[in-house]
């Protein structure tokens, strides 16, 4: 196909993507987000699959066998765990308004600007060759499909036109002015669409070659006999394992993946489905790699075509123009998607962690430009996008035929993997300190860079070469090991400062503090409200500033008319600013407009604990309220039963004059009994409330418990006889005359309560109740034991609570549900204890223990 | 509970696809023209995907 | 008509028993859920009057078991309960009750409603 034809179609394709993006943004403006769903989220994660996946895997087959699979199995491993791990990162990023990996790590470590800067520069270092790689893939595939040779001067090269269009595309859809959430609805939507296209294109060529041309895998694989699949003979298990792990940990820390996975996620819930959809995507895009690789090698190796281009070479070989174009488009999607997101992410890192802090540290810069910080920030990002694109392009032009796709990708992976220890330990281990993180990242970076690049400069690193490991695995092993060791060793030996400790709590316990963190103000100092307003309006405009401030003030009951701002307002302002310029720069802006006091670590922890305690006491109040409600419901319910029978029986007697004398008598007796029950209930409720409020006067004297039992029995013998229940009293075990100090009548009431309970729990005529009085060195005790149905031990704790009538298999234990709680209260007033020994079917024994009165 | 199950899936996934288990699979036999080890990878991979999906979509916490 | 009444309050049982007999129904009484179910299985009454908070098996449980007893047996179920929150009443109807009468009730009202239910059943 012609050069201009393809160039035009490619740019038209970008144009369509742009329209799609525009449409998505419009939908978003109508509050119909297209990207806030699991499928689009999972597809946007497929940004991970760049040109390296699309063209590179097939190129690897003949030289490295199946080792390319580790690149997808590692991330699958991470996605299986995403619901725990990635969700935590998402929650943290949301709370702190974090928009890139450098901000994430530096925010965790006390907003240390050195860490943010380090991570930024390392990402840039790893990202440029990677971007160059994608541009190379675009250019080479362009040259192949148009059958042209690249021009020696870049501006005469038609693929340069694609490069320009791509840059413009990013600039238009990229940096935002008035949106702190850093969500790029349109961009993410196009990324997801590109993911569909690259998958469909790859499956199309795979099916075409394997089934259309060669009628199945067997036919295809017979084209060439190579010692294909064995892992053992293609690098061995050691390399396989290390790369498996490397790809897993590097996956999330690639700037573009971090951006789509953590920053652009709509709701956390999206992760749930993406955890399996994205691995499924990776599986699908890899299914046909083997037949394509073998067919490519068999048919195209002799033509001298770079093995990285077999995927596109195959349809051209078979003169299938349409398929060739589809494949080209798929590759263009894979490469351009990666370039778009990566430049966006890295440009925001550079702006937030390098350039803005440099500018803000300059004297006078802040006060001179206070009103236009927002647009300055936006322009810095635009310039950085252009710079990164040019650097990537230069890299590709200069190193054109040196390396293949996979090795550049792997090198980037080893370098970004250095962020993993500081991040993972940072969100699970509070002691990880800023010094530790900084040392770990730098150590890891220096070791990996040395082992990977020194050999290219002719310096041998063979001393460190572990037998059987390839350069990438070898560098991974040494760098990650020392990274983790340095992080750990320095963290446990160095002290955290207040800010560091504060952030460690907020990160590690993010799910616990989620609610409070929003309002946690670990900031003390003075800032004028006017200055806050001005700083904010530089980014979000005057109207939005007023709106946001009012929202915050309303939510926290603050006034906006004072000269100095409440710390909450300052913290929130800093958070909003962080969404635009990152945590480091936001901190600088806030300190430029305020006088801040240093806060010590112990104070930080105290503050956090306070907010937690407050939450706990709140929960306690809610619980008490619920108990009170339950109490009221139960009281009314208990009152309703006697009222029902009284009313119903009285109505009967009014309306049915013909009832027999006998019936009339029974009914009237029942009415009297039920009335008694009602008044008893009312009295008990009052008693209990008085006891609870401490309003009952106890008439305290020396009391002989034997006399208490005697008095209770006097009231009770008749009832026992009526119910045909036997009562045995044994006071023989109390041999001394020792007494207790107490209220005689109240204690009689307790014994009566216990006896009434016992009577209800035994079967008439078989029931025996035993009352025993005895003593030990310190206490005088009374047992009230029955041989009734017993009480399941699981209810023992509850039965002394108000109205906790256990759902006893036979009858209610406590007629009103209040007797036992009243008894318990009374005994407690005597410094005594009451408890229950019982099991189902074996009767119940209540044991009272009252302290012996000290003889004067 | 759910996270523990996912951790188990991850460990089994990693275990099945590495030495020593991989050593027993690593042969040149093929099934229906597809290299056996490749088929093995796809099956284990799909298994992990399906289990993850099921664990995350069941209602229990 | 044959009616089963289940309530753990003897006084209420006494008055309901009297009222229903005066209306000319054949009455069975139960003091808890288990007894109620045994009687239902044996006697297959057309109307079942149930308290909700009963020992052993509560009214909801009795209602469900009675409705699931036989396909040919479809008794009318009336809850009479001191649980009078809207949610309780809703739950009662969800359980398949034909009537939900809150305690305390007026005898005349109760008898009228149950007779109406009886008429409806016959048709």
C-alpha cells in the first residue's frame, strides 16, 4: 500500500479516536461516565500490552521459546491479589489526591521531595527507551506495510508525520486546567477502544494463519521443527522464576499502568471484575503467539525480516491487504496507547516533583505568580510532553537497529521494579522510614543500572554473574535483594519524624481510618484565609474556589469570615492543590503562605488515637441508644399482653350475660391476676430505672442472711404448695454468727425473685427447689437450685440483662424479664456477685455471694 | 476470608507454573497438535482466572 | 368450622377459646409452637390463629410449616400479636398470613373479621 495512503489512514484513525474521546468527555459532562465500569477499566489496564506484546512475543518464540509468557503470568499473579493489594493503593491515592507513582511514594514517606524527585528521574530514565521502542515499532511497521525504506533525515521520513500527529493528540487530550481529580475520561475511553482493536487484530491474524492457511495447529507447527516449548532448555527454571516475579512487581509500577490502575479507576468495585477480565485479556492475546512465531520463522526468516515484524510480515506474505492493514492498525494502537499514557504520566511526575518545586523554591516566584499557577502548571506539562516525545524519538533514531523489543522492555522492568519494595512495605509496614525508602530505591537503581548498562560500555560485570541466570534475571536478583535489605536495615536503625510517622499510619491503616483521614489535621500553624483563597483560585478559578471552601466549611461547621483559617481548611486546600501539582509542590505552596509549627511524632500518634477514641465512644453511644430502644419496645410488648386479656375477658362478661357462674369466676380471677401482673411490671420498670440512676436509698444495717431466707419463705410457702413444688431449705452449713452489711427488704426481694423463677422452671409435682446457706472466709453465700429444664450456657451472659428472656424451650425463665436484672443490680449494690450454673436439662443454680461485714 | 482464598489461588498458580512441578510437564509431547506444556499453561492460567472470578463474585465477605 | 388457637398466654387463650366456641366453631388450643404443629397435622383445622412470640417454634414458623404441610390443605392463618410495628405486620403478611390483628383487640372486631374470613373461604 502507498506511503501517503497509510499515513492518511493512520492519522484518520487518530482522528476517530479523538472523536470518541470527545464523545466520552461529553457524556461525562452529562454525568454518564463511560469509563466507570469494570469492563472499560479492565480494557484500559491492557495498556500494559504495548508493541512489545503485539510484535515482540512472536519474535521471541524461535529464540527463547515460551519465556515470553512470564511477562503475562506475573501480572496475572498480581491481579489475583488485586482486591487486597491494589484496592489499598487505590483507596490511599483517592484520599490523598495522589496522581502518579512518584507522588504516591513521596507522600507515604512524609512528603519527602527527594524521594519524589528520585522516583521521577528513575521513571524518566526507564521510560524514554521504552517510548522510543514504541515509536520504533510504529515506524518499522509503517515502513514494512508501505514497502519503503526509512529516510536518513528524519523530516523526510513519512513516519515522522505520525509522530507529530501523536504528539498533538496527547497535547489536546492531556493536561487539564480546572480538574484536580486528574481524570481523563476521553483518553481512558480511547485507550480501552485501542485495547479492543489490538486484541481483535491479533486474534484475526492468528486465526487466519492457523486455520485459514494451515488448517489447524498441527499443520502450522510442522512447518518448522525447533526445540520449541521447553522452559528447561530456553533459559532454565531460575530465569523463568525470576522473570515471572519481576514482571509481576514491575507491572503496577510502570507509570502508565499505575495511572490507569490507580488514578483513573472510577469506583473501587471495578477492580473486582477487572481482577479476572484483564488476565483473560492477556491470555487471549497470547493464544496464537506460537503458530504465528513458527509460521513467521519458516516463511520469512530467509527474507532477512526482523523477527519482531513477523506478525505484520505474514499477511503481507500472503498478499492479504486488508488483514495487513488491520494488523498494522492493531500494532499502531498498541504502540500509540502506551506512548499516550506514558508521556502523560511522566510529564505530570516531572512537573510535580521537579519543575514546580524548583520554581516554588525561588524567592518571589510564588508571590509574583500566585494567580496563574494553574496555567503555569499546565504549560509545564505540555512542554514536558513534547520534550519526552522528542527524547523518545531521538532515542529510537539513534539506537535504531541495536536492540530488539523485548530486551528494552525487560530493562525498563528491572528499573521500575525498584519502586516495589518501598511501596509494598510502605503500605503494610509502619516502620518503613523515609531514609530507608530513599536508600533502598537508590541502591536498587544503581545496582540494576550498573549491571545492565556497564557491559554495553565495555566494562565487565561478570564477577557478579550467577551461573545460569541471564543478564536481566541477574540484575533483578542483585538489585531487588539489596534494595529490600537497604530499606529494611535503614528503616529499623533510623528514626521516623512526625510527618513520616503520620503518613505511615494513614497508609498502612487506610481502611481503618478512611473516614477520619478525610478530616485528619496533622497541621498546626497559621494561614490567612485570604492567602488560601488566592492560592486555590490560581488553579481552579475564583468561583470554584468559593464553592469548594464553602463545601468544606459547611461539612465541618467552620466560619469563612475569620482572618485566619481553620487547620481543616488548610489541610483540605493542600489536598486540592496536591491533585494539581503533587504533594511536594502543594506542601511548598502551603508553607509559602503560612507559618507552620513542627509536630512531633508522639503528638501525631496521640492525635490519631484521639480521633479513633472519639469514634469508639460514638459507637458506644449508638449502642446505648439501641439498647434503650429495645428496652422500650419490649416494655410496651410486655404491657400489651396483660392488657389484651383483661380487655378481652371484660368484654366477654359485658356482652355475654348468659355465661355460667363458674366461668364468670374464673374470668374475674384471671382479670385480677393479670392486673397484678401489670402493676408488678410497672413497679419493676420503675425500680430498675431508679436502681440504674442510683436513686434508690438502701437502708443498710447488719443483716443475718438466715433471716432473709426465712422472711422470703414466709411469703412463698403458699405459692409453692399451690404449684405442688417442694422447697428444701438448708442453713446448717453456716456455722458462725457472721453477718453482712445490707438492706434487709431488698435482699428478701432478691430471694423471692429467684424463687419465682425457679418455680416457673420446674414441672409441677416433680419440682424440687433447694435453698442453701453457707459461708467461706470472706463471703456468705446462698444457692437457689431447681431441678427444672435448665438454661443453655450460651444464654448465661444475657439473662441478667433487661428483658432477655431466653427463648427457652419450655417457658420464659423470668416472667417479666426484669426480675433478674433487678436482683443483679441489688446484689451489686452490696458489693456482691450473682451468677448462674446450669445446662439444658440439668436444672439451674443461682449462686449469690455477699461479702462478710468487717467487725469493728 | 476472601483475601485468604485469593492468596491461596495465587500461591497455587505460582507453584504449578514453576520448578519442580513444571519439570514434569516440560516435555515435547503434543496434544491435537498443540505442545503439551503450552496447553498446560493455558489450562492453569484459565483455572486461576476462573477461580479468581468466582471467589470475588460470591457474596461472602 | 374448625379453629386452632396457639398462644403462650393462658389468659388470652382462655378468652379466645370462649369467643370462638360461642360462635359455634370447634376449637383446639395449643400453648406453644410445637404443640400447635402437632395439632394441625392431626386435625387439619380450616383456620389457625397464632401468637408470634411463642416458645419452641414461633408463629412465623408454625405458619410456614402449616402452609407447606400438604398441597391439598390450605388453611387461613391469622396472626394476633403484640408486635405492632409496621415492619412486623409486613413480615406477617409476607409469611403468608391472611389477617394480622394487633393486641389488644376488641372482641367484636375480632369475631367479625374472622367470620368474614370464613365466608371468603367458603366461596
